[in-house]
C-alpha cells in the first residue's frame, strides 16, 4: 500500500520507466522510498497531511517546525482540562509556518500548546506538479539502477525496501527539478 502522500502513482512511474515491475507491492515501496527521500532532502512535506506539534506561549509568534501550513485544526493546552485558542485570535502565515497572536503575546499555557494542523505544498497526490512527480521517477530509477539499491530478494515475498539509503544524495536529474532545500538549523 503506497503512502497517502506519495508523489506519484504506479501508472505514472510505469510510463516513465518504460518497463514493468511485476510486483505492485515493490512498486509502491519504491515510490514510498523516493517520496521520503525527496521530502527528507527538501525539509518540508510536499503533499499535505496532518501534523501535531507542542510549543510554549509567551511571545507574539509560534513558529511551527513543519510548513508550509495549509490550515490549523486546533490549538489547546495539554493540561487535564484543556484551554483552547479561537481561530479568530491568531493569523496563520502559512509559507513561514508562523502563527501570529493578534492580541500581543501568546498566552502561556499550563504545559504547552498542542497544535494540530495540515501542512504541505499540494493538497493531494493528484495535484502534485509534474516537476515533483518527475523528480520522484528519477529517484526510483536511481534506486533500481544502484548496485547498493535497497531492493533485495528474488521473490515478491522476500522483497523489502529499506529506507536506510535516505542519506544518499539525490540524482542530479531530480535535484534540477526541485526547489532549493530548506536551510537546516543545528
């Protein structure tokens, strides 16, 4: 079963590769591995999905670790009797992952604010742009052509995609199609 946020589909990949993989599970695992590798490289989610983060209050902005933010579902104190923040009390600056409190500083919660939100560039796999889709195809082709490929085994029952190769550099064809990766803070 492919990730719900996979960057491509098996029919698109099959057309790109000009070859058949007789194992649908293997194809899904290759797409999943390539999707995770690209998101790891870029440092942000491509297809939107739900995230939960915990943050302290006390300043004007809460800066989420995961962005671009599409929408915020809830902000609640994670104490026994949670306090919530109304959506009308803050502004979402989605491309920066910032939640700006409109009344000055965010109130300090009893523990931490638990923020549930959706983040990603595209709303679903079908809306992923061709650049991202093609980059995913190039990463799969690289995995298949690599003698150190994480594809192991001879039968569909023993094939297994290992995600240990996420640190291997992306192929240059994929890098050329993608935006610059987000700067990492140490």
